[in-house]
């Protein structure tokens, strides 16, 4: 089986993230990114989205926090311009808000998103912040896991960005044990500065080295930068 059949490349010449994070994201898989507010969930998702699209992956992203225009402006400031990809149809960006600020129909269940044509036609889909939707589910995660597994079993991959404080412990445990890839975005204060770490707690079917802890920072117009001195 070729690499293209096994996983999706997200490599960029501008950083070494791919070299530290398994080289390929496994296909037909569930990816979970945990992190509190401000820890960097959206930024790692934006970096991965840009890298996936740059490597020919058809991707859709749903934001529950920004308008489509606001999201595109934000990634553009990082050097991850996706406007051309959106115009060409290689990237579909959906928002619970309109282009500027008009709110569309409220999403009640995650199935409302997974059943949309834009999501079904994408190879990889990202939902930022999915915990705002999953918080409405009961503590018993069986139905949720069944929906997520059914979606991925049809040849698609799904990334959920989650704030664990918005979810029950049972759902957090169930998602962590069911997903092929689990990342935790951690932030701490060290010597008056902020220390940002991407912790890899689970990565199945990796095609390259996986560093358990990846230090990183973000720079305007340069985006995500791996801090070599902090990689362990």
C-alpha cells in the first residue's frame, strides 16, 4: 500500500511539524485536539488545514466562533492564505454565522453537520469548536461514538477541536480511547513567558517519528513554528 493510500500529507517547507508528528495523518480516522480556551487548538487546526490542502487534500472546515470572512482574514495574517483554495472549491469553509455577522440556523446535533453535502464531499473535515455542540449530548457516549465511527468508516476523516471543560469526563474518556490521533494543546507560564506545548497522547498508524512533546510558537506571516529547543 502506497503512502497516499495510508494517509494524508500535511508537510510544508516552512516548518518541521510533519517530521515530528508522524508524517501522515491516517485515513478513515478520527482526530481529537483537546485544549482550554487560548491554548492553540484553532491555530494547530489552521496549520494542519493549510498543509493538507497544499498537499492536494479536499478539506472542509466548520467554525462555530468566527464568520467566514473573519476566519480567512485570521489565517491570512499567519501566512496561511486559503482564499484561492476556497474560490477553487478545494476548500469549503462553513460558519454558524454568515460572511459578516448573520447567524444561520442553530446546529443542535453533530449529525446536522456530518449530514451536510459539503462535509460528505470532503476527504478531511474539521469542526472548531466541536465541544460547543457535543456539550448538548447526554453523558452516555454510545450514540455519539456510533455517529462518528459511521462517518469515518465511509472513507472520510474527521477532526474535532474540544475544550474538555465543556464536556463530561465520560465523553472525554470515550473520545480519547476511540480516536486514532489525540493531541493536547498545553500552555503554561514559565519565567514570565508563555510556554506552548503540543502533547501527542495517541497516534495510531504513524508513518514517521512521533515526538511526545512538541514545543511551538506562532509568528505573524510565518505561522506555526516548531521550537527545536523544546522538542522532546
